[in-house]
C-alpha cells in the first residue's frame, strides 16, 4: 500500500470517525444525559457542601458534550484508519468493507468492552475524588493489556492456522485471549465505590447507555469507513457515452 493510499484512507478514517461521532453524540444526548442529570440530582440531595459551578450544566450537556465526542471521534477515526492499513490483507481474505467491520468489532471489544467489564463507567456521585488518579491508571492499564492481548491472540491464530485450519486456530486464539483476560481480571484490584443508597436502576441504566454510545460509535465507524474504503480501493468501472467501460480513477 503506497503512501498516497494510506493518506487517502487516513482522511477517510477521520471523516468517518467524525460522522460516527455525530451519531454517538445523538445517542449520548438521548440515552446518557438523562442518567447524568438524575445522578447529579442525587449528589446534590446528599451533599452538605455547595460548590460553585464553574461551567453551567446546560453548557456541559450541549457544547461541552459535542466538543468531547466529536474530537474523540475524529482522533480515533484517524488511529483506526492507520490500524486498518496494517490489517488489510493480513487478517484473512476479507474485502475492504468486511475488514473495516471486523476491525471495528475487535476494537470495540478490546478497547472498551473488556476494560468496561472490569472497571465499568460510573455516573457523577459515584467514586471517591481522592482515588480518581488510581482508578484512571487501573482503567488505562486494563485497556492496554486488553489491546496487547488481542494483538497477541491475532498473531497466535495466524501462526496456528496452517496446522489447525482457520476455524480451530480462531477458536484457540479466542480461548487464549479469554483466559489471559480472566487472569488479568483476577490480579488487578477491584474498585467498588458505589454509595450504598445509590439507586441500582440508575447505575445500571447509566452503564448500559455508556455501552450503547460506544457501540453506536464503533458500528457507525465500521459501516461508514468500510464504504469509503471500498470505493477507494475497489472503484467501480465508468461507462462512457459510447458504451465502453473504463477503469475508474482512484
């Protein structure tokens, strides 16, 4: 893959990430913000201290939310596009669309779902402010381990495929990934700072909405970027007025 193709895929990845960020923004506003508002109301009702609001809640839930989600979508779209350039043709005989969806699904699993299962997202009023540094470090450590283990499982499957066949090599690699993740879960410390009187339903809805937002983001990126990559890498032939078919320019 030459540098021009990589550059074009990078631009398309960032555009797809930005568009997926718009979809995730809608999901966050409709699904996540109501739970955040209820969690803040719970915190205000149980706190005896009145903090000065530096940034208004309305600004946080609109411009602040949009800025964060869209910048995140733009950045991860570029990173995912570069990973796509490396993965295309190396993870099986998949076309551009299928590779994009496979990459998005694996990224969702490794980057978000696995760390989420160990250290799930929490709404406001959940968590000790004094331990935020420790909790952040543990979360990113779990994310890094998950990504490295996913890469190792992919390499293991590729190495085993000639001897075991694609099916059993994939099953073995997935099983090895699950076992390694289970070991990481067992050794990393548990964090449980949910107040006893915090509504369980609210906590559950917030975590489900967080998972749904990420699913919308990655699924949207996989579909959009897959289509853009397909049109770039496999352009449709152009039919001229005389009826001749000529290759499309890339």
